[in-house]
C-alpha cells in the first residue's frame, strides 16, 4: 500500500484552513468597514457644524439662563458662536466677569448647538484632484469605495464560502493518519481512508472551485487596498452609488429616507413593509428609489411623477428584477418609450439585471418580437412601433409589467398611439406610467392618464380640480400618483451658479446681424455672433473658447447647447480635437448614448456639442460640470430640460452655467422678457398650467414688435419724398 506524502497533506490542510479563516474574516470585516464609514461621517458632520456655528449670533447665549455676560463677549469681539468655539479658554476668561465656571457653561451650550446641527447635516462629498491623504472627505470616499467593492465580492462569494466551509469542517471532523509514525501503527482500513482523504485534498486544492476561492480572496485584498485616487475616480463616475450606501447605513449625517409628506402614514407604512427582493438587481438604490420600487409593486397600477434626474428608470428596473426573482415561470415585460431613449433603456437593463432584452424597432422588429414571446424578458419599443406589435400582444400574451415612459405622450385619448397602448390594459398585471412633467394643475390631462390605471378615481379627481395645488388633492391621489422633487431627496447636490456672459458685437457680428434684421428673419437674428463663416471674428465664439480653456485648466468637462444645427457645426470646426462628439437632430438615436459614453471617458477639458432639442432630453451627461448656452431659448423648458441632463443625481461638482449674449440685440430683448416673468416662473414652474403659459410667452406679436424695434435701431430711416 503506498504511503501518503504527509508533508504535502499538512500543507494542503493548512491552505484550506487558512483560506476558510480568511473568508470568515472577509465577512467579519463588514461591520468594521461600516463603523469606519459612520465614524468618518460623524467627523465630517462635526466639522460642518463648527463652520455653521458662525451663522448663530452670540445673542443665543442669552436664552441659556446661565447668567452669561453676552455684552462683554460682544465687546471683546466674539460676535458669533463660531468665534467662541474657535477661541481658547484663556481668551474667554480674560473677559471681565467670565471665569472658569462660566466658560464651562458656554462650552456646554455651544456643544449642544453643534450636536444639534450635526444631526441634521447632510454629508456632501466632493471630488479632490489629487485626493488629500488627510481630508475626511477623501478618507470617506476611499472607505466607501473599498466597502462597496468588498460588498460586491462578498455577495459573489456566498456560495463559495459555504462550499469551502463545508469541506474545511469535514477535514477538521474527520479521523485520518497525519504522520509516518502513526501510519506504521494504523490498521488497513484507516490507511485506506487516509489515502482517500489525501486524494480528496489534492482534488479539492487543484479544482476550479478552489481556484475561484483563491481568486475571490485576491479580489477582496485588492478591494481593501484601493488607492484614494482610484476611489476618487469611482466616485466621480458613480456618485449616486456612494450616496446610496451612506443612506443605507443610516449615518448620523442627514442621509436618511425622505419623509413622504404627501402620502398618508398608513399607506407609507404599507409600502415600506413590502418585501422588495433585489437579489437579481446589480446596483444600489437610494431610500426614495427603494420606496418607489415598493410603491410600483405594491400598488400595481400607478403613475410615477418624480422630477427629472431622480432615476425613474432605475426604479422601474428594480421592480422588474423583483418580479423576475420572485415569480414562477417566464416573465414578459414591455417598455414603451420615445425612440431617443430605446438604447438607454437597453443599456440600463443590462447594467442592472441579467434580464434578456429585445428592441422592437426597425427592420428586425418581427424576429425580435418572436424571440421575446418565446423566451421572455424585456421588450423595448417606441410609440411609433406600437401599431406593429399590439395585435401580437392583445389577447395573446400576459405582461408582468407594462412600463410607459414619458407617459404624457398618451395624454390625448384620441391619438392612435394612446389607443394602441390602452388595448394592453387587460394583458398587463401591473402598469407603470412615468413622467417628469408635473400634472397636478393639468387635471384633464391627468384624468386621461389615470383613467388607464384607475378609472374609478377619475370622477373624484374632477370634483377636486379646484384643490389641485393643495395637500388634500395629493393625498387623495397618493394610492396611484407618487411625485418627489429633486430638492426634497437629493440634499447632497452641489451648488449651481448661472451667469450671463455679455459679449460686445465685433464689426463682423454687427454686419451679419444687421443683414438678418433687414431680412426680418427672427430665426437668423437669434444666431447673432454665429452668423459669419469665420468664427475668429465672433465675440461669442471667442468667449466660448476662453471658457473652454478655463474648464481645461480646472480639469472640467463642458457641454454646449444651441438650438441651431449650423451653430453646432461651426463650433465643432473651431473646437477641433477638443470636441469629443456632436449630438444633433441628424445623429442616429442608437448612436447618442455611445457618444455620451465616449464623452464620459474623454480627458478633462473635453467638450460635447448638443443641439438642444436632441441632447436636452433622455440623456445623462453628469460628466460635464460646465454648461454653455449659445443663445436664449424661446421655450424656457428647453433650457431647464437641457440643464437637468447635467444637474442631476450623480453630479459631484458645482455646476457652472453660462448664457452667451450680445447686448443691444434680440438676446437682450429676450432676456429682458424672461427677467420680467422670472418671479412668476420661480413661483409656479412646478404648476403645469402656469409653467406652460410661461413657456409660450414669446409669440408672433412679440416677435413682430422686436423685429420692428431692431429695424429702427439698426437700419437707416428712409429719406422722405420731396
């Protein structure tokens, strides 16, 4: 009988036991990582609280009823609580009448203030380039990155951990010979068993399974050693995931679930209790997004009206992932959306789930439809293609979830696309309509949409139309309509600064503009300073280049919007290789997302050019932190929508917005009109009826008056007949 190699056996047993202990440690370290993150959040909140103490007058100490000599403190130059917090004890005690005991009282009061502020302080992370080894911001981003990567590996390693532990426990509990001396005195059956164990050890340690265990452990070691620079880069491209983790860990820094004040507590509690299964979802949901997914699933037929940039798409995908994970049999999901976002839906589904996707659009629509029907998964189609597929679904298929993106497209009940979609009511177990357009003040339009999911609610809505702006109306609709605004849930968004850049016309600018005025062509007049072929003589183009140079020096990226295709084409020529891509009405829909991806991966200082109608809708451009508008827009909603492409969840840098304007031109007149209406817009922009009225204030009569005014300003008066 062959004798085992006991030295090798010991090494193999040692390798198994070491790796089993390493895997246990990998999971035990989870709490240590979480505690470290919470600790750093507390330190950041404490720092912010100290800074915020400067906003509180020293008069606050009068309310403490501790007999503190506030006037004496003020006379000594201590005007705010922040001034006192930064002072040394001996400096405070140098003031007449303030001794050691009062100093202690003052410190206690200020500490209570600081603690109160700290508890309500939202952690705001920011990009550091290069990251500082000493800053709490950099340390927290690094810890978060390491934790997120570790969690991903831990999730992937669960099954491997079970297999490794089972084998290791089997070896520990088994009885076999471990040395040559014992081998000599062992019986035949024990020797046979020892040879069997040796064979098992060799097989296990040389198996693909054990190699995977080793690989996972190596990945984990690399994850916990992630360099601050790599962590900072990860944060810059996926900040939303970082904030989602902060929220989930329930830090003391203000990253807590949003209070749904328009939803009755009983309904909110019911929604929160829904057991959302995200095992098939490969991403991180914010608290409000998790609530949204639970709302979609628990209410079954709803209208999600979250403001643009809050991730309605990801909430819908999370709901699909839950249904796919928890349902028996094959699921069929259908997404109906504008053609411009077909590719985006496809990419997001592949990013966050393992669901099969089928784009029902173009020449391959029939084959894709058959494949989807046979295998299940998610079909994505546009409104224009509905007529080609509705007959194959109506009375022939069961849809686990029908998603209608940009649902205001079907607000007209007489439109053909509305009729097609409404034919799928009985086929759809769940229906999700999504729109970022506020509907409260468009009761008739809202009724048209609600009738599709809850016809029993329509009459109640009409009877309450006069209350559409009041909480009672929203509370009544809460079982079927959920809307959150950006400032309610994204407290970490960095500041946004807008500036009008007035550019005096050059001689060439003026000559080209006067020609446009003489032709009484309003559209041409709007292209002031971009009319000439040589943009080297354009005041706006020169200022634009200066802003792009500044962006490059500050390691920022720029997105430029213009209504006019000609303007975009000319700027593409002068920007040359700095321009990473152009999105215009000519750009094929399926190419737009890849252009955004290239821009995201492009070096700092890169520029993306967008025709505002094409680039302002359906795309996420958080890689840019500088936005330049080449001219004022006739519809302010175009400006707002374009800006929302950049200033949305995931933006990590303060956003700088520049409006290029020429004084004494139609730019001036348009901005003056917008300024007149600014108060109305700020007060009512969220109320659709008023916002829409504001959006169309530049009418034909106004244009005619402006052309006449510009004529009088720039064209010589006719010589009177004699």
